[in-house]
C-alpha cells in the first residue's frame, strides 16, 4: 500500500512523493471551490450546463496538474497548455465567462501549490466582488427608449446601402447597418440596423415610410439588442 501511489520513476534522490492524504485534501478543496465559483459566476446569468460543469471541475484539473509536477508552475503551465489543443472545438464565450474561467484556473493553481487557505480566501474575496458588481449593476449599459433594433426584409434587386438612407436621416439621429444576410434561396436580404430615434411616438410613421421602399415585406422594430452592444 505504501508504494501504490508512488511514481514508477520516483527515486530516493528525487523530490518527496506526494502523500495520498494531501492529494485528497487539495482535490476535495478544489472541487468545493469549483462548485462555489460556478454557482457565483452563473448567478442571474443565462448559461449552459456544460459551462457550469466545466467551471466546477476546472480548479481540480489545474490543481492536479500542478501537484503532479511537484509545484513547478512553469512545467505545470506547459503541461496544461496541451489541453488548449481542443480549444478550436469550442465556441468563444463572453467576457464574463472568460473571466470566470481564469478565476477557476487561478484558484486551482493556488491549491496545486498547497496554499489551501489562500485559495479559499481568494475565492471568497473574488466571489463577493463579482456578486457586488452584479447586485449594484456596475458597468451595465442602460438602453434609452429611443435606442432600437430594426430588422428589414428587402428583395434582392434593391441597393440596401442607400435605399433607406433618406428615411434614416429624417427619423433617426444615429443609424448603423450591423448585419446583412440572404434568405429564401438568395432572393431576399435581411438587414439589421442599430438606430436611435429622434422622436418617440413616430415609430408607425417611420415604418410606413420604410414599407413603401421594401415592397411591404417584413419589418420589425424592437428594443436595442444587447448582443449588438460592444463587449470586451
């Protein structure tokens, strides 16, 4: 039993072997911290189960990698870098998700070095800060009533770059064509504009003018899409 968890390359002159008790203690602490970070990071935020599970397990993975290289951070990062080879199979996350992943990796790194108390302190402090920012709404971009997202469908024979410019100048103080895509086998275009109306209450008049140019095809006007706002 004494040699069950001993490395085959361990020698009397090498660094002392990792004790089973220490391994279980650090691994258990990493799993607890990972679960706590996952719960905090997904608080009041839409998320997938895969992201939650990844965030809950990541500190334990990083912790084990660092412990297996005897606390050599440089070697641990090099080994963990091999895991990034599968990164191309994943869709990029938003700024908050990326930050949460770095927090989980940081906690796992601290645990792998054996500083369990510092790992819990780091996790608690950063979690309190994250929750405080969410609760206070710090950094949240507030949409004004006149900020809208406009979707227009037009036939392929119209020049979408100039066909609505006259009405945009008349009814909006700012407008930007943010997305163009084809539909219906390429016979139609769907345009997405980010606009700021000059006056509230003239939406119907504005849409009626647009309908005269797009042949009464589908038009929708809604609140500004958050996905169109710039993220880090």
